[in-house]
C-alpha cells in the first residue's frame, strides 16, 4: 500500500498551466501532485563563446528551489555563495535531456535557457522540471516559428521524465517524498515521446537491485512517460 | 496621463492569496498589478548567536528574484556566487520594516524568516514584499498563538509599504515599471496601520526635489498604505 | 542634554584637509568630530561597458572601513571574501548622491571613482563620505578643467549630507556614535548647495515617527547642510 | 574496429599497485590503460556532525584531476575557486557507490575519506576511481581490523565500475577517450562482486537508445565488472 | 646617483607618529619618505582554536592597501572577493617577523592583531609595516602592562625591517618606488634591535646576484635597521 | 645526529624520472627522499593580456598538494574555494625562480605553465618543485626547439633549489620533515648552475640567526645545488 493510496503503476495527478508569466518567451507551472515547478524558457540571440560562428544553437537549463519549498527551510544558495553539488547535477541533467530533442543546426545561433524553479517540493522535482521544461521550450520555439525567425522545427519530439523505485519491496511509479525517502532503489528515466531512452539513472539505497527489478522499473517508466507526453501535448495544444 | 490609465492617486489592483504552500508556517502570493511576490514565513525554535539567552525573538527577511521575473533574463545570483548590493539592500529593508512591528520579548527566543521571492516583476517589488511579507508573518504568528506557544500577540500592528514618485511632473501613487524607469523622483514609504512612519527613502533621479513635492508624495503614501492595510486585514481575516 | 554637550542644532567641528595624498587626482581628509574619512577621486579615461560610445561620463564610489576604525576590531572585508550588505548599501548611496550633481555629457567619456575609507569612526560615516567625497571630486574636476581637457564645468553644484535623529525625545543635528546607538529615529539627508533634496532616508528604531517629527529633522538638516557646504567651499577655495 | 584494436568485449589492461604512499591508511595507483588514478583512503576517528552519537560510520569521496592530466591543460579548480559541476557529480557518485558496500554500524563512528586524483586521463576516470577507491578502502579497513579496532568486517563485498557504450553502432566495453568522445551512448555501471546493481547511469549522446541496446551494454558490464573484481582481489590478496 | 639624491647608505626620512586613532590599544602612522602606513594593534582576550588552553598568546598581522595608495588605482580586494597572493605573502611575513620578538607564554592567552594599512605607497611598504607594526604592538603591550594584566614584558626587543638592492650597479639602502621598479636585485631584511636576523628575502630581478653583492646589502641593512630601531625607541619613549 | 642518519652536508637520495605523462610537453617525477613531486610543463601559443604584442614569452607556475600527501589529511583547496596563502607564496616563488633562467624574447609570444603537484610530502616540497619544474621546462623547450619553432635556446641555464637549516645547533643540508618541524632556522636557496643567486629566503624559527650561521647555510646550499644540477643534467641528457 502506497502512502498516497495510489496504484503501483499510477502517476500523481498532473496539471500543466501554460503562459504563466508575461515576460518569458515560453512558460508553464507544472504540478505533479504536491511538487510544483515554475518553468520558463528565455530566448537570446547569441550563443556561448564555444559556439560562435558554428551555425549551431544551444539549449541549457538552470534549477533552483525556493528556500521554503521543503518541509524545513533550506539555506538560499545565493547566500551560501554557491550552487550545491545536487543543484548542479540536476541542472546538468535537465539541460542534457532537453538538448537530446533539439536539432541544433535548425535552431541556428540562438540560446534558450530553461529555468526550473521549485515552488513546492514533494519528491520528483528533477523529473517534473524536465517534463515542464520541455513545455516551456516548446512554447518558446513555437513563438520563434510563428514569427518566421526559424523555418524548420528544431524540436525533434517530446522529452519527459519520471522516477520509479522499489518501495516496500514492490516496483512503483512516480515516487512522492514519503516513498522516495524510504525507497530501496530509486531511478529516474528520461525518454522521448517515441519511447527512446535519453537518460537512465538508477541508484541502490541500502540493498542492491537486480536486473529483473530494474526491468520492472523500466516497464513502469514507459507507461508513465507515455502519460506525461500526453499531458504535455494537451498543454501545448499539440 | 499614466501609462496604465490609472488616476494619479490610484493603487494598482491588489490581490493577496494566503496559504499558498503547504510547508511554510505562513504564506501568501501578493499581486500588485503585474508584480507578483511569493512570501513565506518560516518558524524556527532558535535564534541567531547574538540573541541566545536574551529572551528576545528575531524576525529577518530574504529577497530573491527568479531569473526571468524581468523583461530580459537576469543571471541567477546563486550562480554568480553572491547576492547583489541591490538584493542585500532590499532584504535589509524588509527585515528592518517588519521588526518595527514585532514585540520581541513577546515572541520569545524564536526566529521567523520571511522569504520574498519575486515571480514576476513590474516595479515596486520591495514594497510588495513588505506588504505581503507582513501577511505571511501574521499567519505564522497566528499559528503559534493558536497552538498556545505564545501568550500575548507579538505583532504590534500592520506594516505596509508603497512607492510614490514624480512622473511627468506630477506626484503619483504606486509606480509601475514603465513609470519607475522614467520617474524624476522615486520614494518608498513604510508605515504602520496607524500611519506611523517606519522607513522613508526618497531619491532624486535627474532633478532634485523640493520639500513641497516630498510632502505631496507623503500625502499619497498615506492614502495608499491605508488601502493596503485594508487588503492585508481582509486577507488574514482580521 | 547631548553626550557631547552640543546644542541640539549644532554640527560637530568640521575640518577638511585637501590634497592629502600625492597620487590621487583629488583628495581630502574630512573630520566630522571623531569621524575621519579619507576621500580620493581617481580619474580614468574610460567608462564602464554600458556607457561606451555614449558620450556620457560616470562617477562611482566605493566605501571601506579600516578594521580598527571602530571600538572593537571588525573583520577585514577582503579576508571575509565579500563586502557586507551595509558596505554595498553605503557605497551605492554615495555614488548615487554624487552623480546627482554631475552633468554627464559635460564630463565626457571618463570615469571618476571616489573612494571613501574610514580611518576612525564615531557615527555618521556615510554622511562624512558624501561631504568629503564631493570635495575630492571637485578637486579632480578642477584639475581636468585646468588641463583644458573639459570645456564646461561638469559639476552642477555642491552635494553634502548630514544625519539627524530623535535623541532623548528631541530632534538633534549630526548624531555621533553615542547618540546614534540609542536614537529613536535616525535619518540621513543629502542635499545640494541650493537646498534641493537628493536623498532622504529615515528609519524608526524602536518607536515609529510622525510627520511633525520628520519635518523637524528636515529643518535641522537644511541648517546643517548649509554649514557643510560653506566648509566645502572654504576647503576648495570656492 | 575499435581505435585501440581491442575486441568489443575487452577491458583495457588493468594494473593496481597498492601501498603507493607512505602516509595514507590505504592507497593504490590504478591504471586502466592510459587512465591513471591515485586513490588514497584516510581514516579519521570522528564523523560529520549529522552522525555524532549515532554509532554509525561514514565513507565519503573526493575527486580531482591534475591540470595536465588531459590533452590540453585544464584550469586548476583551487584557482577557479570552486569545484566544477562535473567534479561534484563524480565525487558524489564515488561516495554513494562505496557506501553501498559498507556496514556502517560495523564501521563505528569513524570516517574514511577516499581521494581519487587523476594523474593521467584517457576516458573512464570515474569508473577507475570507484574500482581503485574500493581497493584503497579495503586496505584501510584491513589495517583497522588488524589493529583490533573493529571486530567484524564492515565491508560487505567488492564494488567496481565500468563504462560501456555504443561506438560505431556496436556495443563495446570500457570506452577509452577516443571512443568516449564520439560514442552514441555512454553508460556507467557500478556493481558488487556478486553482480548486484549499485548505480546505473546511461546517457544518449546524439541519438537515443533502445532497451535492447541498453541490455547489451548491461551484458558487457557484467563481464567487465567480474574481471575488475578479480583484479581487485588479486591486488589486495583476497 | 639615486633619483632622490640620497647617499647610497641613506634611509628616507622617518617619522613615527603614535596614538593616532582613539580606538586601538596601540597605533602609529609611520612615514618612510612618501610611503605612509597606518598601523594599529588590537587586543583580544582570546586566542585562535589551536591555542586554547595552551597558556600561549598569539600575534598576527593583516595588511591592506587603500585603492588609490598607488600611482594608478588598484581594485579594492574586498570587491575582488579575495586577498591577492602578494597581500597574503606580506601579511604572513609581518606576522612571522613580529612573533619572533614575542615571549608567548609571558603574553598569556591573548591575541594581538596588528593591522597595517598603506595610505600612500612609494616602495618598501612591507618593511614600513613591520617597523611601524612593532611600534603599535609595543604600545598595546605597554597598556597591558600598565593595567597590571601582564607581569613580565612579553616583548623580547625591537623588530625592524628595511629593503636594500642593487640599483644602477650599486648597493643602495631603502629603495623607493623609482628604484625598486628598476633594481637588479631586491632584498628585505628583518632584524632585531641587537642585529639578530629574523627574515632575509632576496630576489634577483633580471640578473642573478653574487655572495659579495649579497654581503654588501646585508651591511647596508644592518646600518639601516639600527637607525630604524632608534626611531622606534624615540617614538615609544624607550 | 640527523634523524635520517645522513651526514650534515648530505642531500637525500634524488631520482628524476622524465616523460611520466603522455599529454604534457615536458614532465618528470622528482623524488627527494620521501618527497615526491609530479612536474609538468604545458605549452600554449598565447600569452597573458599584459604581454600581447610585446614579443615576450611567459613562464608561470602553479603548486598543489594532494590531500593525503601529508601525515594527516589536508582539506582540498578546490573545496575550500581558494588557494591558501602558503600555496600562493610557493607558486609565486617557483614561477619567479624559473623565469630568472628564461630569455623571454627568445621564447617568443608563448606561455609555459609549470604545474608542480606534491604526491607525497616529507619536507622541502617547494625546493623539489623548482628543481623538478626546471626539468619539465627544459624538456618542453627541447621539444619546441626540435620542432624548429624556436631558433635560439630560451633557457639560459639550470635553476635548482635546496633548503638548509640549523638543526640541533648545527647547519645541515636538505631538511626533511622531521628536521624542518624542529629546526631553529630554515632557509631556501634558489641558484643557477653557475652558482648565481636567484632567491634567498631565510627565517628564524624561535631564536634569531647570525651572519656567520647564515654563511654556513649558504656554503651548504652551494654544495647541494651543484649536486642537484648534476642530477638535472643527467635526467635531461644534458
């Protein structure tokens, strides 16, 4: 029995509200249960130095958490004077995941920065950031295309992510914080809309896991990502 | 004529939604026109070292702005490795303003940290942070009192803030970004619900200002703060 | 009765010694009672990136305090690895105040940096820095004009500052440290030689203050600034 | 055909030289082809604050790369003033992987820090660090046990790691730099001596990967880790 | 012929004004020609952690330079976010030099921090800091002894420093900036009042130097330090 | 009697293994007894900004110590966020020493960075770094000359360094850690192959030292450096 009463293969309820800020080229507020992430995509007509005159675009991501997004208050990273290792690891993952769906020559020499800021956390913030980040990116790209600045669509398809784990001895989909903090194994899966794998990260917490267990998590992930992709498409009107 | 079409002495529309996050002891999302600030109050049963064994409580504030809260994206302070001078100046002002309404012996040896994070900016973020920060603080204190942890109310009254300025040669209330960026004089007023002055900050931008002009701004501020206090009281059910 | 025995409307004794260092284009050592600040103005024939090819000059300020300028030793900011919020707030105020008197097109694409370093502190260091900083700036500009590098005077007039406060229930002029640390209200006024207002900053410490009290402080400030401006003019031979 | 001429399922030649520094409680120099990592295990009779009086031990890891371990010189992180996101991600992985084999109550309130410093890099430095880091840890623990400071062995078994990838369309074992920089998919596997999974990290570079491809990588990894575990055991005389 | 017209073995004119700040336990403004350093000694009734309960005192030093102490303005270290390698090297030298004259058990568990801040620089700032720093230290210790807090004098004698160099092919005493920047060899000597050597630092700039040349510099240094010690004693009334 | 049983004027055994890493233009592992330093020279076809278009080359050095190079583990500087004062002082010394042997116009607009990383420490790491650093520099320059990129040899001769000290009342050559930590005086001498002096640094630890003692140390240093130069020449085949 899961703390939330969900079925083993059930996602939390998902809502994706788009165009939530007036300044960003693309934005959404994604809610995966009690995990709420504000995602914005910011377009700049320049690229990092290593890409100048390459004809290639760049998509990068940054991740942050408001100090009281969590049960107890966390120190603000701007005050600590640096981003934690965890933050850097997550934002590198988001950026890598989103770039996997980008046709960089088609984007041209432009940079899109996807900011994922966790307003409220209840487990799975990096997966929600990827899923919501893609929506913000899609909207910003739509705007570019509508303006005629880009001819062919530089987004190759959807990218979404979900976590799975072994909880109470059973494979479950979409861990919330109560599950995550006591799960035996915790894995994050980033996939395309067609089920191609982009990133797989699995960690044993306590006991190790077997290939059979891992395959069961992968089965769940495929189901979950398909549902998230459907939610993305509904949100962007795709 | 103001860019927004407002009367010279009109505030932007104000909404204060309370209890917007499930973790914080007190919280609200304050919207002053297109300026949106998420305010949370976090209670800790400890005080900074300089207050240990003093019997006194502490209220402090931190301020942040999401990278794309603004027209063009700003660099994340956590990545820059430090809070800007502007950020520090604002959070010191918020903390000082809120403490002016706190009976610190009545609070006892507890610390309440008020985080004000700007989700969307359109001028007047520091004033919105103070007005909304007070609501979050009030709700956290209410919780403490309901739990019986505190006997007498440590909040002496309301604290709210508004900006005024000379725009197009005329004194106007509650500058938005379009006005703020071209105002001749810009002033922030922090006051109590009874009209007592807590902080006054006036700056000439371009031309200097006269005592008469400053008095006109003060008149507007008194009107604006009274309306903000009413909105605060409506929000907290006071 | 004030700790120093001064009349309620009396400044501390002021001395402004000019040309105190051989390297700076302009310099002075200002002593406001026991508050001693060394001010230097450094001219550079370049402007910050945001002003390149604008035809406009720039005046900026930095503030520091020697570790043992105070009653007990303070940690050196260079060792702490950052400037405190207080330092940044003060140097932003000094820069903003001095720029209010500068005709930036007349200055041309040059930068003048005014460094204000507190050698000994006894209250009112930010006001002494502004008053002394203006003298250093005036001397540096005089040098530029004498050399024929600038045709019309880019300084529009004097800028001076003084603090006032409610001490022992009475409005007093030019707080020293003993008064400042127990004053009920503390305000800083930056004005031109003609009495135009540049910056007003008033803070309640403990009790709030009324408009009547604030007006009394403003009256004192006008008197004090007039005397400071006379001292500046005597110092620069103006 | 692989650049090195190795068979698809062949590891690079492995040597593990133990006790290479006179100060560390355990140490080795592991060479996986041209990737050379110096691993030391340092014992301290204290634990981080969050474990005090818990009866539990702690194993942590740090990772570094000498500036000229790589083809072109990299900036020294100590001079840059911070560890890169990549460094932090790697050292978090090493620490998590080694802790998976540690019986922390059996270790008692002690900390062992495993430092992995890359002397020469040719791909696969994080995997070599884990495999060599376990040897250093094993030797340090042996020393503790020989001294009688610990009764039961706190190491539950071996931990080793290897990378696999899709290179030239084919699954290959143990990528070197030439392969790594052009591989379509890159995955790191951390396993126990018994084949239990500790960490799995797979990333698409360019194209996505399928479950079938991922399973082929996993097959290779199981073969490779078994060989690495044999090399570890030979090195520690196990 | 030296730029200043001084004889080869002549010091610059030395003045040491004592008790120049009202807060510090000991202070002086030392002027070695146009090099002016403000030295303060701050007493604290505590020692660094590594000396707690050791019965030993500690003397340490910090060094700084005002931004416009030099011909062209230098960036403020507090703003750069760290002390330069040069600054750290100098303050370590000052601290080590002064400690050589301290009987640390006699001082008892107290710390004296000597701050040396260069107001105006014209070469030889580290030597002036040591010579002036000792005066500030002597005065602070005198105060401790007068108050009866210390029974026996913890200062074993004078410490003073001077630079010498090969300028224009000739050994000269007490280099000023014009000489220092073109000297072939530059050496700093720290000695006691009795001529014992504390620190010797000689560097070739361009050509190397011979033992004979180095001995000539040492002869000059002995003469110079004797004169500086006499100036110290005159200043402290010793 | 020395702890190691060496004669008063005996160096530790020296070995210099060259070409120890495959990436660097020049490299060696120098072992002075139990002090082991890996030195690499990295060539770049660019110079720091202050040398652009000057026709002059640049040689600089960086120094590091692996965390467990020492008896007890030291905190990694990359994690501390800055290089210590000691590290900076040492790397400035290494760079200055090596530059003394470089004909910078002959090198042309190129930079060679010599990295000295201490693998194991037992006293005298800065001297070993200079002696080994020169070997790495020599090998990198040889490569440049063999490739025909440079016409005349930009290295003017050898540079080597050794420490001497007063141990147990007697002057001894090449202090190891046991001696260094209890020596009365400690001095480092950097010289050319012809016996010219480049750097002399002597420090009293505890008692001061006399000119006679210093001369005895200088005699020992001349003997030691001659032997080190012979070892350098044997290593580079010179």
